[in-house]
C-alpha cells in the first residue's frame, strides 16, 4: 500500500511555486539559465497528477486544488471535491484562509457535509501568522469535528507553536515539508506531542528518514512527494532504501496515513439476517460514517457473501460507483477459483476496488485447506490487498 499525503493540482501564475521567490532573490541580476527553477514548466493538471500516481502505483493520494491556496478557497474546495468524486484514488483536502473574515465558518460546514476530514493551511503563501487570533478561532471550530490540520513546518519555532496551539485542542497536526535545518525541532515536537506528525517530502538528505524513525518511531512519519511540482522519485527512494525494518517502511509509505488520516473502515452493503434500520443501505452507511467520523469505507457485498458471488460483486460496483467515500473489495470464493480470477480481472482495474475479500466460514473452505491456498495464490497475482475473515472458528 502506497499513500501520498502531499499532492496538488490546478494552475499558478509562476513557473514553480515553492521556491520561486527564493531563487529570484538569490540570483540577483543574473539572467535565468535553462535549468533555473523559476523557468521550469510544471504540468499541474489533474491528468498529469493521476499519471504520476499510476506510474508509481500509488493507492491513494491526498490532494487539494491550488485555486484554494492562491485565489479562492470556496471555489478551490469545490474543485477538489469534484476531482475526488471523479477519481476514487484522490482524497480531498480542504483549504481555508483566515483573511476571509468570517466566511470560513460556512465553508467549514460545507466541507464537513461533503466528507472533508483534512484541512490544509498556507500561512506563508497567503501572508498571515499562525499566532493570529482568526486562525485560533478556525482551529477551535475544527477541533469540534476531530479533523486533521496540515501546516508548513516553516522555520525554527513554527512546529513548536503549531503543536502547543493545536494538539491540546484534540487536533491531529501534520508538519509539511520539514527541511533538514528544522528536523531537530520536528523530532523534539513529535516526541512531546502524540498527535503531531511529519511528512517526508522534504527529508531528501541521506539518512534523515532513518534518523527521525529511530528517534521518535516510524509511526510519526507520513510519506509525501509534493507532486507534481517536484520529482516523486526522490522522496520515495529515500524511504524505499532507508535502513529501517520493512515493517517501519510499510508504515511510513501508507499504513500510518491509513490509520491516522484516512479513518477508513470495513463495511458491508446488502440485506442481513438481523434487524437493521429501514432505508437505502448506501445512505444508511454514509450516515453511520458521518456519525462515527469515518472518512472512507471499503465495502463488500452481502449478496456475494451469502448467495451469489458474481451478482453481489456487480451490485456492489453499481452501488459505490457514484459515491467517492465508498470503495470496494471484490468477493472471491475458494470453491470457484476460476470464477474468482475472472471477478478480480473485471473489477480490480477500477479505482473503486482496492483488493479482494474471502470468508472461509461462509464458503465452507477452511483457511488451512489446499483450495484456500490456491485461491490466495491467485489473489496474490491480481490484488495488492486481501481481507480474510477468520472469526467464528
């Protein structure tokens, strides 16, 4: 599983965003050369972002529209939400701007109603301070909804101030883009505050990932690439080649984000042999997710489980097709391995399906049976994730 927590899309008035001003000041009156960062074209389109994710087999990517950062948060959040609805792989991240007086109150409610659970801020690009009272009021409002806040790590003292202000409110805080000069502060703050995390997008000095992981634990690091502005390969390779246990690498590259940011849970869609509230099962599931603070649910079919694998998988695909917060498991059955392979080939090419699911008890094929071993081998050839129920045995 590979989850990138630091991506964006949209447009900008400059060739590059992050370091354009710095480079312009540094070169003074020199003519820009062909490799000057301010003269490099960046394809900010959603299509290019998706191509990068495809090329590197990224399971999920947290993203936001640059329109919200650079111009209009309301329109930017709308653009982000629409992109996530079209592409299940994209996880929408909202942006808010304290300079917009009290307009942020309505925007928080609108974003929460649409399922946003991560809010990203850009004080440096927008020219405001995290010490300003308007930002504190926004943070207090967000704290009532158990969301995550992303902020640039900035210079010395920024991460400490972020943690002191936001973590006691109950917010999870992710420091984005901590450069080597402030990683010592990142380590101290992450050790002090349980809800404080760092992305790895700027930890591009050899040995830095290992150093932070050993100091405060791999659970404090979340993989981010800052795509498409910067190369995906550099931050990825430094995690992939880091001298850390494989379990820690898997946590940094995806499991930490799944646990701390995405709030995903397993769910079922269908009719069950016990009392359940009336109404559409999809709407009922979404209401339950809202109530419990679950941002995404990965669903399997009750019809496939209890009665007909193929009909159930088809019903599930139709039910989740237009629901960007709902993803699916293809149900497979060890009694019919060839049919199960056909089902995986039909659905796992879609962004809406993340893996396969098998239930030994309902199929009547135990976990330690040779047929189950054959099914698992077939799943391994087609899926990155297998969910197996081993209860009731």
